[in-house]
């Protein structure tokens, strides 16, 4: 399964394949031409409440991951669609966060690769 994560500010590359923005809000300072998205999956973004609680604090990442995975359980159909895309070719999850390793994109990529944990 081919899933990668990129910052929205990095812009698109041919090798990105199918590009999906997985944030609830449009990334500041990024034009639609620069983003070159195939899809905007707002429903896969963390809830506003969870996003505010997390505040991109790496010390809270493990708890954020647990809570976010719980939210994703209600999005099985959308997750299945992205998983199919990733099996067909490169899938790029686009996030606005500066720290990609501690972002919802990282959690979502893990879920797509491994499935939802029990």
C-alpha cells in the first residue's frame, strides 16, 4: 500500500498520485493551484474539540492518536475508499501542520496501512 504524507506548503509533484487534503480547514497561504488536490476529505479530519485540545503538542500525541482513532471508527466507508486508492497507486495525504510526524496525517496513514486497531 502506497501512502505518504506531505505538507500543503510543499506543493504537488507528479509522484504524489492521488492527493487528499485531510484537514477540516484550508491551509493558510496555500492556493488551490499550489495544492492541486484530487479530494478534500474534511470528514476524516479530527473534530474541532480534539484539534483544539491537542494543539500540536508532541507530548499529547499518544493520547491524541487514541482519541482520533476512536473518531475514525465512524468513517469506515471513507477509509475503505482511500485504502482502495492506495492499493491502486500512490496516495498522498496532505496536511497543513508543520510537524508531519505528529499530525493527524500520520495517524491516518497508519490506520490506512494497518486498519483500525481493536
